[in-house]
């Protein structure tokens, strides 16, 4: 048997990445999709090792490696995937279809991509980032209550749900979130932001489903989602329903509605929401419970604090929106404005009781 390896994936970028990482150590060949892989095995095989992705259209990786076992039983078969669950891995190994199941979530790449996008959003549109942070909180709660599988996809979709808002003027976005009057053009641009955000994220490998959730975030319950080939419809629709419920819940809470009042308003339009989402939100407890209010100078802010009022420069520019968490990138921006323009003081923040020990006591409003 020739000492060569065949890598199979339906994404060219993944194959190119594997080539760059492994070509110096191994004789590596690539097949763009399962059909081409089988053709190459029949023509150029046998291969010492076949490494395959799991989720591919037409024929998944398990089916492909089962066929490889039939035509080339001595070939070592390895699954390389970012969407594996433990039961699938155990079943595949026990059936003898693969030698090893390698989970490759591309975690570093995905986390870095999400962090860059959220950091950009926090700097360009603090109000949009603040809303996305709250939506993430609600979605994470609902996913937990509903015991949803692969909840990370829904949480990523929530964090990036407002990324399409980078096309809007900050002032217009503030008016939209607070329910103030906006122009027809601003309303049209805001209505288009979910699709814009979905299109932006669709080009990031492994975020296809999250991108489709974002594009369909205004989807009423019972209406079919628009999805691409690599985005499972059921998963996308579940995520879209979570986002729809979280966004409407947040809109009501921001307008000074209590949790109970917000849910009562949503139940008046119950047909628009997944009933499981409304049931999950009924168990939601606001994070402000157990938090203490502190009034600080900008230089006393620390990562993890949540601002309890809008933070503006001395020229009136919005730097942080109420409800936004302070991060390292946010602190860097605040220091830059403090040095060049100045920041309106003091700053009201929410901190956990144990974190707040030793901080200055709340001052007057």
C-alpha cells in the first residue's frame, strides 16, 4: 500500500488549511467531496489513511468511510469534524467504520472570529453590542431551559445577531432601540440588517447555521426559514425562534417593562413565538438580582462590570450603552477618549456583591 493520505471535505478552505499544515510531514492528497474521493480511491488507491469530514451534502463522512472499508479494508479511516457528539463517535468506532474520531471544532479560529466581530460592533455601535449582549443572555437561558443540543450555535447567533447594524448611523440605531421616530430610509435599512449580518457570517466555516439563524431572526413561529444547503432547517428555525423571542423580550424590557409585563405583552401575540420559548422566559431571573450599584470614575472601571447608564464622552458621543459589559477592548477605547476628549463622570455600574467589596459606596444620582 502506498504511504499516502487522502483528505476529504466539501469546503476548499479546510482542505487548503490541512495541506498547509501537513504537506511537509506526509504525502497528502485532497478530494473536494465524497464522490470525488471514491473516484480517486478507485483510480489511485489504495491509500494508507483516509481522513473525512462528517457533514457533507449527498453522502456524509460515516457513509463514505463505510464504503472505503468495503473497497479498501486495510485503509485507516479517520473522522475529522467540528460537529461530533459523543454518541455518534462511539457508534462509529464500535461499528468499525473508523479508526479514530477527531473533534476539530476549529475553536481558536471560531472564537477569534466571533471576538473580532463583537469587538468591532462594541466600538462602532455600543448600543447594538449592548443589545446583542442582552439577547445572548436571554438565548442562553432559553437554550438551557429547553435543554437544546449544540447550544453554542444559538449563543453565537445571539452574540452576532446585531452585526448587520454596522450599516446604520449610530444616532439612528439609538432612536430605533428606544422606540423614537425614524425616517422611512432608516426603517428600511434596519429591516435589512438581519440579512446583511447573515450574508457576512455565511463565509465563515462552521458558522453557516448561525448565519442562517441571524438572517431569519424576524421569522414568525410556524413560517419556514430560508436556509442554505449546509444549514439544517430544524436547527436554523429553532435558533431563529430563540432570537425572535429574545429580541422582542429585550425591546419590552428596555422600555421599562418588568419581566412579567413583557411576557404578558408577548402572550397577546403568542402565535408569533415558539411556545417553548415563552415558557422558558417565564423562568428568567434578571441578572441585576444580587448585583450592587457603584458610582466610579472611568479609571476605576474593570472587566466584568456592567454599566448602569449610558457612558458618553464630554462631547456627547455614546461610548458605552446601558447594560453593556466592560471588556478589555472597551477599556482601551475609554482610555483613549479619556486622554484626548474626556469622559463624562461619574459612571454608574453593576457589580457582583463579592466583586464590589472595597469599592466606593454609591453616590447621589
